[in-house]
């Protein structure tokens, strides 16, 4: 069949992302063909398009890591899905498309009460939050957790997981206009703004509490301040670096070099003395560990979390506008692009 995709000739500038028609072959025996109805945007998409993501494919590629839609056809070896099923899935790039073929192991049924936009908003952020908190962070009841980018997709789901398991959450945002939403609607324990008083305000907010887990995705001074404030036996899990994020189509390399040279430098020889742990992970690499990913996905589903908050929706022909809004950092919840059948 013919499909429409947004394709990059190579990583470098988002301006080179073009919508083009392509032929899609029939699904292989273990694959399903999905008619995409909604696409979730992620930080990794932008980093990949700008060539700043180590997992970015060489040469031409279609960005996009998660989607939801309807199964059109299944390969002869697929038994868990059938044509007509409403599904959501993750893919190692290729999501910016009207139709796609996927290994059936990475496609699961969409909960009956969820719409396609909610389905396209859940898997990448949910898996990221769960893996960071429980597989690496050792989340336990009563623990105090610092969650950066608290109004983003990972931040919202991480807070819900923490609350369900009895942890106290402190969220951080770069924009004070997001505070009320996080406190009143998402029920964060506390929210602070990442301004020049961040470290002082974090210490005041903690009070007698010990900071034992940090979900770090900012970098720079914020990472260092969180590390310094974290209590002994604390764990910092790094899954992103928004301080290297660019609001323009292409990276600002002089700025990136300057930030790289001034990045925090944590001495591993001091870790035993400090009794702290620094960890990092990349969901793309977890994608290759199929059995582990499916095991984590099942645990995530067992929590029966509420669907993701979808804050912004754009049609497929306005994908560039959606990416531009996403880059500005003024969004709350998930940014989703819908694809009409």
C-alpha cells in the first residue's frame, strides 16, 4: 500500500523533515500492519533529528517512537492480534507515518476506555518512568523523590507511580505557570521552579526529609545541585539532558561545546565515601532487550495508571508546528499528532 511519512534525509536539521509518499510492503510473518491514528512526540525525536542522539539511524530515517492505531493486517505467525484491533505500540524510529509494520511483540491492545491520543502518549513515558523509578531507583514507600520536568510526560507518570507506591514527590518546572496544575490536578507533594534560588528552595522544601531518588533530565547546574543535596544511599537516575536542548531546527554547536566543557564532573572515586549512586539509561537500548521490556511493560500495566494527560493535539499536516511548540518547553502533558484514516 502507499503511505505518507515524514522522513529525514539524514540527521542534522529539523527543517529537512519532509512529508513524502512511500510504498509499504505487506507485513512479515511476525509483524502487524497498523493504520496509525495518533503519534506521540518525545525529546528523543528532536535529539535524533538534530543528530545529538547516539541511537540515531545513519542516513535517511523516519523519526517517531510511539503511536496508536488500528491493525489492518497480521503476518501468518501472529496469533495475539487480528485485523480491526485498537492498539498502541513502540518502535525504534518509524512512527511519523500514516501506516507502519511492526514486530507484534511491541504492539499491545489499547485499553477499551482510552482514545488513540491517550494510547500514543503512554508507552515511552510509562516505560521510562517505571524503569527509572523501580528497576534502577529502588523506589520504596516513604521515599522522597525529586522529579524534574514535572509537567512533561515522564514527570506526570512518574508522580502517579510514586503516589501509588506511597512515596513523596517534589516536582520541578522551568515555568511558574505550571505549578498550580501540578499541585491541584496531578497532586504532587510539592513543586518548585528551577530558578537561581533552586538549591535553597529545594533544601527548604525537603525540611527533615532525606532526598533519596532523583529523576534527572536537565543537566548542568541543576544536576550538580540535585547531586549535592541528595542524601547518603541516594540514587540519581539520568535519562536525558534538556540543558543541551535547542529551540531552533539545528543544534547551536558553540553553545553545546560551552555547556559540555562546563558540565558537572562527578568523581567515581568519591562515590564510596559519599555513598551515593549515579545511573543512566536509554530506552532505545532497552528496546533491544525484548524479554526485559515486555516484563517491565507487564508490571507497568499491572499498576493500572490513569491515561496520560494530553495537553496539545495537532493534525498530521501540522507536525512541524507541533515539534516547534514541543521545543519551546511551554507544554504541559503530552504533545500528540493525530492521523485521520
